C-alpha cells in the first residue's frame, strides 16, 4: 500500500527543487490519526433539486454497473454477474409460487394444480 508524503513547504507553493534543498524529509503519514488534520476540498455548486437528484442517480447507476462488471462484456466478472442475476430472478419467481401455494393452502382455498418445474 502506498504512503502519502506531505511537507510543510508543499503547502506554501514551493517547487520540487526547493523541496530537495530542505534538510527535513517529508513527513510520512502512516497512522490513521495523522490524517485527521487533512480534509477533502470539494467545491460546492448550487444545483436545482431535479438536477441534484439526477446527478446522484447517475452516480449510483454508474457505480453499480461498474461494480457488477457490466461495462466490460468480455470479462468473466460480467458473465458471472449475469448468471447470478438470472439465478436470483429464477429463485425469486420460484419462491413467489411456493409462497402463494402455501398461503392458499393455509387459507383453505382449493388449488387446482401446482407443478414446479426446474
């Protein structure tokens, strides 16, 4: 895992040449408590509610598709994700039928036939 280097002279806008001339090496940030003094800077942009929801929804969809491997059709990850998705849909439909049959039997409703097929 890479280390993050930080030097006080970098904050002042000094160049790399000036950094090499200093006697103190850059501070190594290796412990989580060392990161507490640093924060991210994300510029705030005013968006309408519809635009903000659209941006967030697009982000969530892009991340979900990337995590499931749907951007690279030739990868094994894509085909495994597709197989798991199809299996989950089949199990969902099968469990719905079984649950309906059980509910109807418990309610005393006559069921003409229930032929589960694999």
